[in-house]
């Protein structure tokens, strides 16, 4: 394995700038790493020819002094992002061999800045899952293993391929999406950095929809600064997305390394849940101590409606999924299973095309939107959602950011929660509130458990205040000195 794949995004860009190596050399090293790591099942489609062509174009631009912010950097793209002419399936059978004739806004922004595409990354089908086991292409294997163990572990979900690829050094960074924790939870389970920006910061145009009022794109990277560099490129206004915010994108990397002295950080008492592993409790206390040492004031805050967040989320998200996924009917693109009549064609196409978890959520969503239950479920869930947002507003009158654990456990074995949807949904217990309120949230690797598996801490900020998260995240990253890497077994 080439040393070039061990570089951070920042150091790779510096190496390209100083001509220590070319984008073609950097890209070739990553293509070889991807080929050698197929046992992880992180990529569902490799695009080596396209990657090398993009790398050659990047080297030509750099030679002419026209390099962009990410010029020559090889990235992985979650299969939820539509990529022009390249198969995009949301890891579902129902999209078949769908090749979009357009590019998602987020990936178009990355290519504008000179990034290189290595391929499409595995994920839970339609981003519905917390363990990357619902993918039509099979589960992703976490590159991390417990000390002395060979049990395959989940990388988290839905962005499991993105997190595993970054952790295993199969790309310099990756795009991901977060509807209820799908960037932050896999980042925590793989020792990587993941940020879900404020809702509307990144355009949803060209991203296959799951729950439109919750979905948000963001990066997974190796360091806080790398995540900042990627988000600066990914974000921006897009007139084609009515929820896209028409505001300037800051230079997020400029916030990393800033002093956090005098910042007030809130600790929500409702996040001290029963049965939380002692290791996660201890890490949380350690995170509080690190921020205190950096000059932060620690304040206990209350988010009283937190206990209703998961039930509200699992009404709102499936309702929106039921509506969004109605378009997959076998008529225009993707899978088609012919029946005796139109209704039978619809039924057989959707029965064959959707996996069990997606069907479950469509049924739940259709039920809560039906005539007799809309008020009792969907409307009530939206009212709870507003209360959760109000809780955050009140907390942010007293503090600048919140610190919590990211996930209730380290990576768990594949299949462990497969037959228990409720146990699987509990993986999102610390993350869903952030999506319901539309706030930015970041997971930073901060330690390991007794088995040597990574654990993350989550920072939650005010709307549009990703900058504070990058500053605080940089402090935690430096204090934690997290340098652990998975032992290469693949």
C-alpha cells in the first residue's frame, strides 16, 4: 500500500502544490488501495478510468496555474448522489442500472474545484438503516476489529461505505448524507470526522430523496480540517432546491485552530441515558475536561423533549419516505416487473425492487399519512418536532454549542440487531434531534473502548454556526490525539 494513501486531504493538496507528486500518481495509489480492499465492500462501483482522466486534467490545470481548491484530490461518492453517466442506485434493486443524465449540485461543486472521483460508495438502501446491512449490494465491513477478534463489525449507516473508505484509506474524503445521524454515527464507529451542516447549507438537488425535510449532505474525512475543506466546496446556494439557503459560504478551515476561550458549552442532562456504557460516559467527561482546559465554560442545560425525538423521527421520516418513494413504479427508469395489468406491474415491481427495511418504512409512512391517522400521528409528530427545536433555541440563549456522545455504543457485530428494528433505531438516539431541528452536528473521534474500537463525541451548534463546531472540534481532536488506525487484515 502506497504512503500516498496515508496522507490527509490537507497534506495531499500541499504535496500536489509543491509538485512532490502528481494527481495521477496520487489517484493510482488510491485505485490500487481500492482494488486490494474489496473484502470491505465499501465501493459498489469503481471508476478507475474516469478517475485517471480527471487526474490528468487536474495535473494539466495545475501546470497552467489554474488549480482549484481541491484540485487533484481523489474522493469517494456515496451512491445517493447522482453522477452524470455513472450508475447511481441508492443501493436499491429498484433503480437497476440507472445512469443519470445530470450531476448532483454537491458533486458538481466538487468537480468545479478539481476533485477526482474514485467511484460510488456503498450505503443502506435509500439511506434507511444504521448498520449498512440493508444495501442491495450487501453490507460494508468495518475496517476496525476488536482486539484479538475476527468478528465482522458494522461501520454504521447509512453512510457506511463513506466512513469505511475514509477509515481504510481508500479515498482522501467522501460525500455522505445525514437524515437522522447517517454521517455522524458511522464517523463515530470508524474513527473518522463527520459533519452534518445546517439544513439548507448544501443543496439536495440530485441527491436521491429519503425524507426531504431532514436530508442533508456533508463530508466524512480523516481530520476536522479536512472536513472543513470539503464542506467549503460542497456547500452553496442552488436555485433548483427551494430549501437551499442563499447565503455566503465561509472558509470553514479558517475556524480550525481558533481559540475557544470564553465559549460556553452546554451539557444536556437528558442525554445521560440509562444503560449507556461506562466507557462512553467516561469519554464524555473527558471531553468536558478538555474543553474546560481550553478555556470553555461548561453549563448544564435541559432539552426536555429529547425523549420524544425518536418516536417523532420515526413518524416524520417514514411519512416523507412513503411520499418520495412513490415515484418508483417501473414505468420510466429502473427495475420493471411486468404483471397482468397496471396495478400488478406496480405491485410486482415494488415488491421485487425494495428491500425489507424500505418496505417497512413505506408501510409505516403510508399508515401515518392515511385519513384516519394523519392528525393522531403525523400532525402530532410535527408539533413535537417544533418543541424539540424550541428546546434548542432556549439552550442556545445560554450556550454557544452542546457536547454529547455521538452513538450509544462502539461498532457492533453485523447481524446483531438485524431482527430487532427498535434496537437498530436506538443507534440514532443522540443524533436525530439535530435533524429534527435542522441544526449542524459534528462527530469527532476522541478515544477507544476496551477492545480498541473508536468512540466519538458530538458537537451541536446553532443554525449556520458550523464555524464554532470546527473550532471546538479542532480542540477535541488535538486534546484526544486520536492516531489509532485499524490493523490491515483485508
